[in-house]
């Protein structure tokens, strides 16, 4: 429902301007975030573990990212609230672009471990910051579809990462570099460039931007005062309220289960498909279609959340689809049938994600409470990604039965 003090047509113009300025760049951020994050899975299929003599240590390298990533999410989100968004988020993005570039030049396990730890530091402030900014500039009933759009770009990264990895593998041996080195060079350069551009594109105080009229700035202030207030202080009482609310931990548990499957099938999709019996090159391309199903279902889930507010039903449906896909993976043996199960798994994860991520904005009214709750949910729920990092050891090849049962 639009705020009654604002003409509906004018409110739509304000929201449209926000979408073009804020939502577009946040979607691009999230795309580069997951593109860089999942590249380690493609690099594994391209031979990175063998080239670095780290075949049995791949899980440690993948999980190292999440150690720093989940540890620093709450402080990063509080710092984002304290300082300006344009410098903080663009700095994070540029930093992880450079770190991704450096990954191309590691020569041993210690090197890959170091860059993965640093990548976690750089990315820790991003996803909580994105959700925080969405909840700061949009009303609760507007957040679902926008969080869905942002979440959907993770699946878009899954769609495009395969062709990029395929192209990099074709360059294997050119100028004395391995295919996986080209993969990190391409993705790192793109990310760093986006980071530089975003510094001038993001805004800190919406009351000072030039792309809204004075009337539109006034209407935006009225829109958000009812939802989030206008306090910029960080009160200890607000931190305590968010951390001691049981709903924070219920949402964290839901996100944890979501993260196990999402990380498994985004990061390790080429590895999983390679285990079905397909060739290495084919395994880099095939993840695109299941990720497309996750992309569509994420948008659908966000639309339904905003339109009908049925978060519980959407989350339950998403869990059912994911559980069904994982169960069928255990019993089916035909390669193409197993591949079809990935559609169900990623569709379920995508469908429920907007409902989970948008919930803190509905439960907590104060900005600091939202920031802390979001950080806590992503910190605790991020442990699911750590679990997923160890689900595909070389000792469990090629079917990875243990990981399928756990998922």
C-alpha cells in the first residue's frame, strides 16, 4: 500500500528512480560476488588442484574463504552503517577484484589458502550491506521482489560462469598459462573495473543526490520514516534486541540449510556433473540450465512475497523442492536423470531465498536492529557454506554419495 500522504504516481516515480540507480548496481555487485566466489569450483575441474599439488586440500581452500567471510559480517555491516556506502562497498568490490587477479599467480597450497582468506575479508561487507541498503531505501512490502532480483543474479553468475570457464579452458597453454589462470584473470579484471565505476554511481545520503527532485527527496523521507526512522546512531540496546531475539536464529537456521545446497551446486556444480560421467569440458557448460531454473524461481518467489506476503508457504515449498531433488539424486543412476535433479534443487533454493533474506526487514523496525540481525543470520547461516566446502572430497569420487545424503 502506498503512503497516503504521497501521490501514488509520484511514489512510483521515486521507486523507479531508486531501482535504476540503486537496484541495478547492487545486482551487478552480487553478480560479480558470486562469479568470483564460484570460480574456484570451475578451476578445480580445470586442474588447479593437480597444478598446485593440493588435490586432497581443495576443501580446505574453499572453506578458508568462509572463515573470514562469516566472522567479519556483523562488524562489516555496522561499519557500513557508520561510514558512507559508496566508499565502503566500492572499496570491497575493487579489493576482491584485485585478490581474484592475484589468484591467477599462486603456485602452491599456501598461496591459494592466503588469497581465499583475503577474499573472504573483502567480500564480508558486501551481502549484508546489500540487504541493509535495500531495507533502508525501500518499504517492507517492496523489498521481496528486489531482494529476489539481487538473489537471481547469483544464478545468473552460475549461468555465465560455465561458458567463461569453458573459454578459459580452451586457452589452456597459451603464453605458458593454465586455463584456470585465465579464468581468474578475466573475472578479476572485470570485478575491479566494476568496483572503480561503482564509487561514482553509489550514493551516501539520498537527500543530496541530483537525480531526485526536492519534492521526490521529501516523499522518500516520508516513505521511509514510518519503516526505519531516521536515526544514524548505533545503540547497544538495539544490538542486544536483535541478538537475543529467537527469530534471528530461526532465520539463520533456514539460511544455513539453504547455503549448504546453494554453495554445493553453485561452487561445485562442475564437479558434481563431472561425477555423473560427463567430460570435463561438458561439465563446465551443463550447470547453466539448472541455474536458469533457480534464476526464474527466485524472481517468482520475490513476486509472490511482495504480492501475497506468504513467506512461510514459500519457504516450505522451496525446502520441499530441494529435498525432493536431493533425494532423487541418491536413487537415480542415469547421468541425464541425475542432471535433471539439479533443476529441482536449484529451483527450490532460488524460490525460498527472497522470503528468508527479506524477513529481517519485516520483523525489526530500527536500522541498527536490522543490520545486526542480517549480519547474525548471514554469519551463522554462512556455516552452511563451510559444511558444503567439505562435501566433495577426492576420496568420495565420482558419485559423492556422502555429500548427497547430507544435502
